[in-house]
């Protein structure tokens, strides 16, 4: 199992929307799980950071092979999760791209996604 860490800068005062997204995902795990399985990766963990100027989320994503993840989302069979996620993304993500932090090593390579 491969791991990546994404650092995403958020717009100010995004914590409430982040909490809503995470709550939705926890209560309706079958929808994000379905989309992530189709894409070939899943969110393992989400972390939040706030400093004097900015807010960030860090998302640990895992895949058996990142070179094979779905790049063309036109093939994605969307679920109700897509609308919730896109709303969060459009309202909360800062305009700059996320940072894909270089992975060095994943100690727990046998970790698998379970609902």
C-alpha cells in the first residue's frame, strides 16, 4: 500500500464546513467509499491546522498503486457524496493548488479500507 500526504490551504473560517463534510462522510460512508474505490485510492486520515493567518487540512491518502488511479472523472459513477464534496471544495479550498508532500515510507503497508 502506498501513501501520500496532501496539504490543502483553506479559505478563512472553513472549519464548520469541514466538520459538516466529515460528518456526512461518517454517516454515509458507502458513498465516498464507492467513489474512492472507483478512483483507486481512499482517504485514510484528515488533519486540521490553523495558524495566525491560514487554515489547512492534511489528507493522508492510500492506494495499492498511485500510477493507476482514475484520472478521467467522466467515467466516475457519482454518488450523492459528489455534490457535498464539490460544495466544500468550491467554498473552502483556497484558489492555489494543494501540495502533494513527498512520501518517504509507509510502515503499515498492509492497511486496507474498511467501513
